[in-house]
C-alpha cells in the first residue's frame, strides 16, 4: 500500500511540474528573473604574486554550486533576430580553491577566493536573439561584474582558515570582469544557458557552466509529498 501511495505522489508531482513548465513557456518569451547556479570549469585562474594560479570550484556542498548569480528582473526577448533585453545582476556566491598548493616564501599554501562580504558584487547581463524563432542556442550573452573578493591563504593540509585581512587575506577588485556565452529560453529545470560562460579580465578568468536550480514550486511539491507519506506511515503504525 505504501508503495502505491509513493508512486501516486511522485506521478502527481511530475505532472504538476510539467504543467507549470508548459504554462510558463506559453506565457513568457525570454528569461524570467531568478537565480543561476554555476560550477567552475578548467581555465579559471587568479593572479597572485605575479603568477597565474589555476582555480577550481569549492562548492558549499557536494554537487552544489560554487558560484551563484541572481537576475533581478525579467528579460522579455521576442523570437525576432536582434531583439535584446538587459537586467541587473548580483553575484551572491563565489567559492574557489587553487588546483594545487602554491609556494609562498618556501612554504606551501592553498589559495581561496571568496566574495568580499563588505561589498556587493553587482553587474548586468544582456541577451541578444540571433535567430528568428526558436533555436538551441537562441542567442548570445554579454555580461559583466564588478567583483569584490577576498584572496586568502591556508597552509596545505589544514582546514580553511578564516580571512584575516593583512595576515592571511588580501582584498581585491576586478572591474570589469566581462563575460560571454549563449542562451535559450527552453528553461526546463531552471536552466537557460547553453554550454558555458567565459568571464575574462587582464589578471583573472572564470569559466563556468550552469547546473539546474531547484524551483520553489518543485521543492514545495516534493515537501508536501514527503509530509503526506510521513502522515500515512504514522497512521498505519497507529
């Protein structure tokens, strides 16, 4: 009986999610305001002591993002070539770690890069439609950020040390960090980017790829299903 209930709940959740996705696609042409989860790709580096230090993602949990960007408004982009739309953005997470230890004065350290909590990292993103009608990709992305970051050092093999400015931590700013990529408005699972996004500056580069972002409605449905199943199990035990 429990298996039947579980299968029914899952089926209802899937149908509700699919229905919501189709409705949104029919109502809006372009990309709506929201949050993008990204993971860092090879080719990312930061300059420290005059040398380029290759960096990788240091996600907040396994399989999660190491970079999070919020799009603050809807971007309505008609399916007509050369249509454009822009929104302001805020980067709310940047968590990177050096691929290999770095020699500093004869000792080896892991290098970490995180957003400076004392400053907002603001920017913008512009979508341009390059085809008439639907397509994958459907257009190009141009973006920039004014990135405020902390670069910190921790002796290799030790847990990441807190940032103490002037001791093991050095604040920095990259302005502008310019990015490019491609997009489509087939935003099932919250993903609208295609391929990867490449951000470059004279002394830094960040290559990233988007991963699915849980939608609030999806989480609510799944949560409701788990609550209903839990109540059913309690009733059976009673």
